[in-house]
C-alpha cells in the first residue's frame, strides 16, 4: 500500500483510505481506497473528494474575533484565546458555572471527545455539556442500554453480515449514505432475504427489486406498529425461540401481551403494509433465525422519533423473540451515522456520562474518574441537559449565557433551527472551533481554526465498536491548531486544577485509565497495537483480547439476562387523521453527495454540482393535486406555526407515499429542512422528532 494509512473523515463506516502526497491537483494528497474489513477498498464519492477540503480557499486559517462594528477580523491566538477565557470568567462570576455551556460533535476523535468532557467538568466546572450525537444515536443507545445493559452500535463485526440469510433493515438508506456497506448485504439479497422498511422506495429499498427481498413501506410514524405486528406473527405462529427466551431473557410475558392486539390485518389498517407481506416477512426472518443466519438493523428512520426509544425497543424485542442477540447466528444492531458517533458518546461529551460510558450519577464511576483527573469527586458536576433542552436555554436569564461549540453546526442540524439561531444571538458570548465559517461559526464572537482529519493523529471508534487509528499525512496551515492544544491553553488561562495534554497519544493513555472498568473499557488498547494492525473492539480490558462479539455468554445487566420491555403504540395516528389535501408528513434525511449539515460537502465542487440544492420529494399524484410540476418552487410550512418556511424546488417521485414528502437536511437558510422540524423530543433519550412533522406544501413563486 502506498501512502499513509488512515480512514475517511465522514461516516461511521470509516472506510480504509491511503493518502499519497500529490503536487498537482487541488489537494495535497491523492486518496485511494485500501483494504479494510468494513469497506474492502471501496469508497463513496464523499470519501474520494474529501482531500479537496484540505486546501480549500474558504478555509479559516487564522483566529477571528468580532470587532466593535460587528464584523469578524483576524486576531492572534493570544488575543482570541484571551477573549474566550475572560468572557468565560466574567459570565461565570455573574451567573455561575452552568452559565457556560459546551456543545460537541460526533466527528471529534476519541481524544478530543474525552478532553472536551474533562474540560467542561474540570476547567469550566459546568454540567452544561452535550453534543450533536443526541440528534443521531440517542434513542438507539437508550434502547440498547435498556435491553442489553450496554450500547454498542453493532455488537458484532460487520463482516458477520456477509453470511446472513435474512436481514431486516429498518429506516436506513445505506445504499446512499454509506454505499460500501451494501456489499455486506449481498448474500441475503441474492437469496431473497433482504427486507427493507422505509416509507420511500429509497436506493436501498430498490435493492429488493426483482424478487431479491421485500420492501415494506409503512405510513409515516407507524414503524412501531409494524414491528409490533411482526412480533405478533412470531408469537402467534409459534416461531419464537423458547429455549433462548427462557435461558437468556426476562419480560417475555408482558411483551406477548403487548403484541397480542396487533394482528396483521389490524396492522395493515394502521400502516398500509399488506397483511400477507407482514406474515411473509416474519416467517422469513424466523426461518433464517432457526436454520441459518438473521440480523435486524435499525437506522435513523425509525430512531429519530419522539418515541424513538420505544420503536427501537420493539425492534430489539423482535430480535430477542427470535433468539438473535448474542447467538452465533445473528443479532440486533444500530447503524451509527457520524464518523465517531460511537466513540463520541463514550468518553464524556454526553450530559449524563463520564469516560468509559459510565453514568455521571454513579458514585463509584465518579470516584474513579476523579482520581484519574486528580480532582475531588465532589467537584465533578452532576448531569446536565440533553442537547435540545440545552439549546432551548441559550441566552435565557438562568440558562446558558456563553457557549463553546466544537465540531457541530447547530444552526443547520438542530431541530427548529431558526429558534436555535435566535438563541445563539441572545448569548453573551459564542466561540466556535471549526475549519470553515459554518452557519454557526458566522454567529460567533470568536472563531478558532482547527485541523482537518488528514492533519492530525488520533483514534476513532467505528459503527462496530472497533477502535481505529487516524493518521497525519499533511502539514496543517500554520495558523490552525488542534482542539487538544486549544483546550490545553484555555485550561491554563482558566487555571484549571488538572493537566490537559496536547499530544493525542498522551490523551489516549489518560482515556485508557479513565475508561478502565467501565462498560466501554479501552484500557487494553494502545497506539502501538493499533499501529501493528491488531483489531480492537471494546470492551477491551487490559490483559484481554477485546470483544468482537458481545453477549455470547451473558448480557450486561447484573443477572446476565436481556430485558424484553413491553412498548405501546398509539392507535389511529396519521392514517385516520384525514389531513387536508395540502397536508403531508415530512421526513428528513441524507443524500449520497452530502454529509450532515453540509458545511464540508457543500464546498466540494463535484458534490455540490451534483446536488446544489434540496429538492422536496413528492408523489406525482399529490403534486398534481397541488398543481406542482417537477422542478416547480414549493413552500413548506408547519400548520398554525409562526416558524419560517422552507422554499425549495420539487422532485416528483413515484417512490414516495402520496401522504409523505421528503427533504434532505444538508442545506442552510431558506432551504434548511430543520426550519420546520419541531423540537419535540423522546422523554427517555432526548432524541428530537425529525422523521414526522406535519407540514403544508403549497406552490411558491421565486425570482
Ligand atoms: Fe466510506 Fe462513509 Fe466515507 Fe463514504 S462517507 S467513503 S461510506 S466512510
């Protein structure tokens, strides 16, 4: 292999990349795919073009501070960091430690995520820290913890899917969001065992064409009912794995009762999915579970709901009824989205957690981490607020008055985005670490320019819970700094009572110690072993060989058993709502060409040329009703709401239900899908409702 071995900066598949120096072309390195188990040399077009951003003309390469006229101007690092420290001190002196908040990101390396959590609790003494993974993985994480006592996206190596006879894939469009993933579905697909649940006939749903599986397209927000219906068939037809359930689980009786009312014909009435398809899908899954290999996977489509934890729980219940989790012939997993969505939630960025995926309320965990940090246990704040609630307090009298943002673009990615922007404008002070002037950075009083992926060392944890090395292949611009350096300098200025190393390996060593004994134990992992090519799946206690497959012997609850948890669906819902003719359920999601808020991919010319703006996907019959032609401008609003509208062109598609419209969320301003999504959240996980917002669609004029 020629070049530096590293991984793609974007999604959780963390495809293997080699970076070779280049002196011609727009990027300082040539990117090639390299052999790695999740990607096997494959990359999608986001990965191929990622290096173009390293020398992008819009890159921020010097610190910026807002002057008295309200404009951002360049500044020295001393001035910029001095301003951050003095504002933090001033605001905390008046309003208390929790008046300063920290917002992190699921793309930060493990080292940065760890040090950011420590910085918030030790240097700022604030409980107000959370991160954008709350919008991404929180409901699946809560459901995993509830059922298994631990949450790791895939509790098995991704390559185990290669042998699957059947895969039930709910709410994930992997063919667009992470194309190299699709190769792992090939056996199930070829044997007709791929079952895709999606209200749209997405690129992934199309993999089931020509008898290569089934596409089930439930009405908006009825996926929980569909899952209860599948479980009903498993119970009613005697397809459950009784021995496994007796030996390894608790709660079976309550789940049997909870699925009893959801016979297929009733589920058909609520979801629109034909009863015979529901029966056939359940029987196919059960047959593969019994005689071959079967997996159930969830993605954001079923997770990003205000009852997301219960919906994922229903998927886990189905997997448990079939005897899959922890067996050698299948399992349940959730497909993490962001590059370090897994590691990002393990090391202390979450409002309620300490490193090692420990609960911040657990006295033993607090004592352990306090010792590693060299601070009194009592000085570590308690749990803070989950992301949406934290953002709701911005600029409020008793809320967050100053915010430090690392690796997130909340103006585009948070629900009810215009309210979030208003909150940022109410703040006394906003500092943003980024390498572009993202829509959030544009609102900042101080912008701190940071390194990009190919300019730094560190580790990431991919969707399998596998820890990987990120490696430096390119010199950064002289004015940019790593977040580790920034946190170190700020901690010094704030006279923090602990050390903040700048060397990623030194931070990782501290992370190992802090995570030791926790659910996500990294203590047996080292840079040396990763550099030697050894596999490292957590939990990896010192002296062990790591854990590629979780739950083989026991689940992580004290009694070793998984929990079946009865969940209930509301009846009626959208199908019986008799909406207005111009009323739809809006689902948001991703495009092949763009990643998250688009702050990076919108700046890559080939990606932006291919998808320069969002299109509102709408069924031709619905469009005709509204006199909307393909490409016509449409206005999307929330009924009875004063929130701003979205203006965008339409794209007619027979691949979407007539009662549903779809908008990608990668675009800012009037094209921002999150202008109309609501900040309604799941009471258990804090996950916002991104997938079903009642909207009105009307023709619009645009110059
Ligand atoms: Fe692979 Fe995801 Fe990067 Fe595409 S964006 S190359 S799928 S890691």
